[in-house]
C-alpha cells in the first residue's frame, strides 16, 4: 500500500447522476472520464477500490412505475438494475483509458458482457489491484444501489463506504433548496435515521449501523476530493457510531 493511503480498501458509491451534467440524463463520457481520473489518482496511492454504480441517470424503478402503470414495479426495478450495468460498461472503458486495470461484475448473470459477482473472486481482483465495478445492485428488486453499496461494503470487508454526491456532505436540509442549510462534519447513524437526513436510503444506513461500517459523504465534483478522502483528510461528513471514551477511574 502507498504510504499516503489511510484506507487499505474502500467502496465508492457513485450515483448514476454523476455520469451526466447537472439536471440532465443519460451518459456524458466527459463526466465519466473526469470521475475516472479522480478514481485512478486515488488508486495510485495503493488503495483497493470497489465501485458500486447507480443507474438513476437512465432509469429508476420507482419513478418509472409511477409514470408507466403498465410495467410491473418489479420489472421496472430490473430495468433500473440493467441501467447500472450500462453505466458500469462506460465506467470500465473510461477507467481503462486512464490506465487502470478493471473488472466489471454483475449481480445478474450476463455472460458475454461482464463477470458474475462472486465475493471471493471480487476480493481476489481487489488484492491484485484491479478496480472492481459492481453492477446490477443486489440483483433483487425493490431496493436501491445504496443498499447494494452497504451490503457489498460488508461482504468485501472494506474500511469505509464513500458516497460521492453533488454537494459537500450531509446537510440539515437540502442545500440546493435552502442556502442556509447547515453542513454536518460528523454524525451518528441514529441521528441520520431519527432526523430523516438525506444521505442514503434508510435500509442502507441500518445495515451500516448494524455492522459498524463508517460512511463518508463528500462532493465528487471538487477535484481531488476522492484522493483526499482516501488519504483520510477531512472531507464532507463522516457517519459512525461515536464511541463513548472509557472513563478514568
Ligand atoms: N435497483 C434494484 N435493486 C438493486 C439496485 C437497484 O431494483 O439492488 C433498481 C432500482 O429501481 C433503482 C435503479 O435500479 O432505482 C437504479 O439504481 P439507483 O436508483 O440506486 O441509482 P442511483 O440513484 O444511485 O443513480
């Protein structure tokens, strides 16, 4: 491991929105290449990186069923999962164009497109310094890729789940709507759940809380932030179970 990396292994959650310019949908390869460069920079510190990629820039199951009642909700979620694989393919080529060695693994078997997700194989790829892109979420409908990110973080024994967002971290309110919203630097899982703070879906937070998996929420649009986060510098918001220090007797 490079001397500069604080974390040996991380899971980076990228939402599909990070692949399109603000307010737009679809894939902009300029955005994908830009984010890939940031990931590559962080990996060169020696950090092992698994990426869970979302699909919201193409399709979100819940939104799609709300607009198209003909499609069963489960079908729409499967469509969303396939969207994440499309993003995964774009990310894979962009990362490889930056010089990274990568593997795309899908929770839904897709021979000819990518490898099936097998935990031990994913671990092996990480040990060999390959960036592992995890597509198709959990492989099951009615959840989001945030939940997939939480579950894969535990399975792959990462040191921290890093959630890249468009804003600087977790705020008291939506900072894009209220400019006076307060940015938190540290939070406990229970505070996130009780205050209904918009970080990740509540299932994902609960999984992380149960397994003591720290979450860092930070702005990927600020150049160098992924690198800084991997170095252990303070960026964004960190969510943990704050341990009460032992009392001196
Ligand atoms: N999805 C799913 N199961 C999973 C992960 C994702 O059914 O384990 C579907 C769900 O419909 C979701 C869509 O895939 O809305 C795209 O993922 P997500 O909304 O999490 O993408 P992001 O918001 O991160 O871009």
